[in-house]
């Protein structure tokens, strides 16, 4: 088994188990909440999407380049009358980075073995008034250990892509609360700025959405405090995004707004395929291609 030596450290091994368990627990809560919204929604519904959806879970296994088992995960995906597509995936994988990728990963320069456990969520609602949302939290182990992740919101309609829009205000307030609950109050401005800089379509010179928070290489020396912050991010997202959905999913929409939504989704595809670190990490470490690319919307357009 290709594990970094640090993964067996008595101070780190229990953290890996707790983090992995938390990600699975949060996945279950998120899936239950999204299924509740599906069941209670009153419309308007897209043609052919009048039936409430339920999550389908599909396990997958990863194999290292030498043929040895390399962990795996579970995809949970739903298509229904609120969500055109939503995925909430968890995984715990381990193996060996390629030499060129190891040079880019903190702590992998001298030992290319790694372990990573995390949760990744992407939600694409049918209603153009309801924003797409993304949230990811993870723990990575090489010769170092660190947490990473964050959450961000992408409104589909240009008139909703304002920092003063009610959805933006609610989402930013939730991410600020996550920082406050997790003892990262002083870091909120940094994490917000990091998100704005990261989720930028450089070739177009425009942001992907209205932002949120983004953090990486987080290891303060107090692993319990860092983990508490990661948990707070998940819990604040679980509280905020369903509220944002319910404020929008009963608003009527027209074909012009659907067209605008599909074009905005095209921008989303561009970012995920060109710049997203999670997509690159997953593909370069032999993760499930289906799970990794499930972040892409089911339909999109380019003008």
C-alpha cells in the first residue's frame, strides 16, 4: 500500500479517520436536505422534470499505476425537478504522485506518496433564478498535512451577479459565520480575496460568480481547530444554500433567461476544464473520471 509515512503517525491517523467520517456524515445531511427540497417544491418545473428526484449512490475504486488498490469513494447524484444535476461525492484515495505532479504538491518533493480524503459538491438547478453552488473540503497528507476547500456561488443571470443581490449577501454572510465559528475571523478577508482571485476566468477577465471563500495549505499547528473550521464551512453551507434555493425555485422564468443560464454555464465549463485544481488533481491521481467531471453542467451553450 502506497501511503505516506505521516498517515501512520499517531497524531495524524485519528484525524484522517475523523475527517473521512465527517465528510461522509455531511454528505448524508446534504443529500437528505436536497431530497427534502425536491419533495416539497411547487414549481415551476422544466418540461419532463415534474418528478421529485432522489440520490443514486455509486461506489468506485481506485487502482494505483502498479495495480495495487488505491482507495476510492462514493458518487451521489440526483436529477429531479429542482436540480437539473447535483452531485455530492466523498472519497479517500492514496497512491504515488507522478514526478512532475509531485513537484507541485507541498511536501511531496522528497516522498511522492499521498493520501487525500474529502467531499465535493456541485449543484446546477433548473431555474435560472437559482444560482449554481460549489463546495469542497479536503484533508491532504504527504510529508505534510493540510486542509483545503471553500464554497462559492455562481448566479446565472447577469442582473443577479451583484455583491448587493440578496443571494450574494446571504452567502457571504454564511461564509463569514463559518470563519467566525471556526476561529478564522481574522482570515475571512484573506479567504474571500483568495476566492475572488482563484475563481477568475483569466482568458475572459471575468469572475466565475460572486465569490465566497477559498483556502488551501491550512495547517496552523492546531489540527483540531483547523478541522473545526472545515466542519463549520460545511455546516454553514448546509444552512445557507437551501435557503437561497427556496427563495428562487418558485420564480417563473422564460426562454431568454434559460438561454442566458446555458451561456453562463458554458463559462462554468471553461473554468473547470482550464483552471480548477480539484479537477486537475483528480484526473492526475487516477480518480473516478465520472465523479470528477460530474461538476460540469448537464447542458450549456456558447454564443
